[in-house]
């Protein structure tokens, strides 16, 4: 700030010197020569022209500054509106993302349920096949092996044993198929306990 004041004093040094001289002349009641008076008038005219020029430049700069401020306010208002629009859009996107995630979770649950149902069906099919094979084997055992080993056991049937093992066989097949589906990534591990 003091630098600016010094620059202003230096800019008007000549005028200040002339003003000081004129005050001295007035204070001393001396007569002023035409040449000194002309010098003061010329200095005053130069000063007046400089002031007019500075005022004109200052007015133009003020107008530019005012226009720039108006544009800045307008741009700030636009920026604020766009920011609010972006915030609204982001809220909508977040809402849609939440809905989409919920739908994806439901689809994954449905996919897991379908996979579990498919595994259950397949385990029942395999159990039926194994049961048929065991019944055929037991028929052979009941007709040919048991009568030779235990001739007096007429009512004994190995088919009773097969009935006792059907559920454990089906459970073992089901667990094996679940484990395989989990390893392939077809099923979430948390769904493995669903029966």
C-alpha cells in the first residue's frame, strides 16, 4: 500500500512542486510574472488532461470489472444449478443402483435355488439308479447266495438292508454334487446347507 502511495507522489512530483511554489508566492504576497502564471496554467491544463484520461480509463476499467462480476455471478448461478442437477442425477443413480443390486441379489438367490433344486433332482436320479442296481444285486444274492449259505432262512431278504441305506446314499450323492457345484462357482457356499 505504501508502495502505491509513493508511486502516486512520484507521478505528480512536478505538479506538487509547482503547487508548492504557487502557495509560497501567495503566502509571500509577491506578484506573479506572466511566465510563471503561464507555467502554472500549462501545468494545471496538463494535470486536468491527465485526470480526464485517468478518469476515462478508470471508468472503462470499472465497466469491465462490473461486466466481469456480472458474468461471474451468472456463471456461478449456472454452476450452482448444474451442481444441483448433478446431485439429483447422482441420487437417482444411487437409487437405481440399490434397486439393481437388490434385483441381482434376488436373481443370484433364484439361480442358487434352481441349482440346488437341479442338484437335488440329480441326486434323486442317481439314488434311483444305484437303488435299482442294488435291488438287482440283492435279487441275485437272495436267489443264489443266501439259500446256499443259509438254507433255512426262507424269509430273509437283503432288500431290507437296501431300504435302510437309500437315504444315506441319497444324502452322500447330494453332498457330493453340492460340493462339486460350489467348486465350479455355480453355487454360493451359504446355499449349500439348503436342503
